């Protein structure tokens, strides 16, 4: 079986931008090595650890963020996000075809590569990921509210905003699964149904605050900042995806928000 695991990466040197410049090439070396290992194993008929596929889309997303933040290369940013999403689609296809066993990555709420497709403007690819994702909640691997959030997003993009009653019903289940807890994701979904742009933007900004707090706390407890931490704290990718969806639905929102700049949104990309 092909094993996966982080290879050595340059340590965080205290210079955030310099670290991203190092990571942008190092991450591509690592993902290329991983892809070659997978291809070699497939050629030999060897089994492949499903985590390998997750590492492929994680590495491509990290490489996308690092090259955008280090060099401002928007073309490569969107291209690498497309490849991240493509790796997710490929994994789901292999599971569907019975070529690999389903793992904890086989859950609807594994949304990062789905968001990558959305941010890159690849809505057809996003829909393919949605159609290949499990339609049933797997309580062993995901929370029910996360599952409902994913299913609502799948329906929203698939229906191009023209939601049916069955699509909106996901939000009733979403709210019930929360058991009285608050969720800005639910607030965003409800605002989208009501075409309330102001409420939707407020929910995105509240999610941003939660994301910012999470990384601030994580920063305090991590002894060494690895590539995953450095890249994921650079941009609020979920927020960029939600704003991109709003762009597609013609719901007005501003160009720039904290950690969600307009140059990371395909709506404002000029080749």
C-alpha cells in the first residue's frame, strides 16, 4: 500500500511572506512526488491509502494560496484550485466505481475542494463533485448540521439559485440538528433563500471572525507553524467561496473584505 504523510518542509522562520515564497515551490514538489507514487502504484495494481487523495487536494489548495500571496499569480491560483477540486472528483469516482474503499474522506461535508471549484469559477466541476458525494448522512464521519449545509450548497449551485421546496427543506433539518445552537452558516443559507444580501454578508463576516479566532488560538498552541497552518490562515477560503456564490446569484456585495480580497474572486479576475 502506498503510504502518505507530510515530508520535511521548511520551518516557519518568523517571516510570513518569505515562508510562503518557500512553500509555493516546495508544495508543488511534494504534490508531484505524491502523484507519481500514486500513478506507479496504480500501474502495479497496488492498493493506495485513500488519505493520499486527500493530501493531493490539500497540497494543491495550499500551493494555490501560497503562490497568490507570495507572487500575486492569479492564473496559477485558480488553476491549482481547479486541480485540487479535480483530485476530489477523482477520489469520489474511484469510490463509486469500487476501485478503492470509502474512507472518512467519503462524506458530503468535506467541502474544501468543493469550495476550491467554486472559487475557481468551475461550477460544472463543483456539480460533478456534488453528484458523486454521498447523499446520505454518515454519522460516523460528520456532524448532521455540516451534512445539511453541504447538501444545501450542492442544491443551490446545481439549481443556479432557483431552489425548490425540497432544497429549502435542508435548512429545517439543519436547524433541528443544531439543537438550539447558533450557526452563521445557517444564517447565510437563510439569507440566500430570502435574497437578503446584507444579512448574507453579515453572516460571512461573522464566520470570518470565528475563523480568525480559531487561527489566533491555534497560533498560540502550535510549537511550529507548518505549511497547512501558514497557508490556511492567509485567506478565508470558505468566505471567498460564499461571496463567489453571491456574485453568481447577482446578490450585491462589496469587492474587498478582511482576508477575502477581490483579487481572490473569479468575478474580478482579468487574465
